[in-house]
């Protein structure tokens, strides 16, 4: 009886184990979550701007954006339908070049690569065919002839025809004599003038009495103040030059142009005047005590536009910048020597 009970318990245990194994085999496979990468970057200002556009960052103002892109803040406001220039948001994408701007200008503003300059491929030099030496005749140096009489000489040597005129029967001696006559009659080659020397402009050979290269930026620059230079341009640190001044000293337009900004909207510049000179260049005049011009006003080179001061500065001076397509450049490379 005890043995029967033991067998029964064993069979029952085996049945339970088989049942559990069957249930385990029927369980669904685990689900693995797979995330497909996306090209969209999240977060304000994280995505790359389109060519000709700029994404607003923390601390930006429409005035600073306009200065950094060489544009008028009024134009940027118009291109983006902004009713209030003081209301822009971080992450907002703004057009900073005209809608009909050239692709090169849009690429520069958008931070993309510019158009590469492609140089033309030089055509291969023509192949000159030289006559083959006659069979059994001594080899002779090819005559220095022009392409026209070179063809005649090639035909004569290759086909072994009689000398021109047919007055002498063919012989090796007659053929050699004819070749010598053709070589003697060939004109001497003209001396080759180096391409660089021939193409050199006359202006490059002229002597500049002042010892200075002519300006190539299309702007006739002048110094904006008479004071002493107290700080120079430093890449990434000082975006212009600082000129010593007394309060009330005249600040002059460095070149003819149009006033695109006059106010105090840029932190660190105090009372500021910005003049746009052409599609490439603008100039900025900071720390003034008084502004004498209005936005939209055209000014002449040397015209007084402000009075020197110390707004947003620890001493009276004029901070002067020249910007090319919004990028600060060293004014001393553009201003005349004094």
C-alpha cells in the first residue's frame, strides 16, 4: 500500500512538471523597444538654421542680430513681419538677409559653406606629327618649321616623291638637299613672353608715391575722431578701436552712408550710431553723450553725427567699429594713416 502511494505521488509530480513545462513553452517572446533615431534636434536653438536665417539665442536683441549680420533692424523686422522689434523669443528663426538675396549671401548668413570657385581645366597641347625617316636613308633631325610647311615636309619624306617642280629625278641625295633647303627657309621662332609678365596690369608696375595700396572695399574711409588711439582691435575681444576723447568732442561719420540705428538698445555700447555704407560695410560709433542724427538719415563723410561721451564706459572715448557683412574687421586696415 505504501509502495502504491509512493508511485502515485511520483506520477502526480511528473504530471505537474510536464504541465509547467508546457506553459512555459507557450509564453510570448519578450518585447524589445526599438527607438528609431530622428534628425530633428529638440530644444530651443538646437536645430541648424536655414540659409539666410538665424535662430534667436538667449541675450539676443533684434539690434544685436542686425549688427552681427550687417543689416538694419527695421529691415529684419519687415522681412519677418515683426510689429514690435523688442518682442523676439529664444529659438525663433528669423530671416536676416533679403528674400531675393543671392545664394552666396544666404549661405554666409546661415552659416553654411559658400560656393566653391571652380577653375577652368586647361586644354591639352596639340600633338605635333613628325615625318618618318625614309627606309635605308640616314636619320635627319626634324626641321624647326611652322605647322604649314611641316606638313609639306612630312608628305615629301613619307611618300618619297620627286623634288618640287619635277626637274630632277628622285634620288636620296636630291631628297636630302630639298630637306636642307626647307629647313633654311623656315622662319626663326618668336621669343616666348611669359604669360604672367604679359598679363601683368600696368597699375601693378606703377609706383605709388604714398607707399600705400589703394582701398579695394569701395568705401572712402576717414578717421571718426581726432583723439589718440588708446586700444586696438583684438580678434574675439575688442571688436573695434578705442579713441580718446573729451566729453562733447565731435564724432564724425567715417564715410558716406545711411543711418540704420541711433539709440541705446545694444548693451555695452551706450548711445550708439550705426551707419550702413554699402551692401558689405557698416560702421558703429559707441559711448556718445549725444546723438545728432536720426535713423534713415543720409550722412556725408566727415559729417558730425554725435558728441563723444562715456555712456556704458568708464571713461570718455569713442569706440569705433567697421563690420564687413556683420563680421568685425580691424579698422586700422581700412582707415588712412595719420
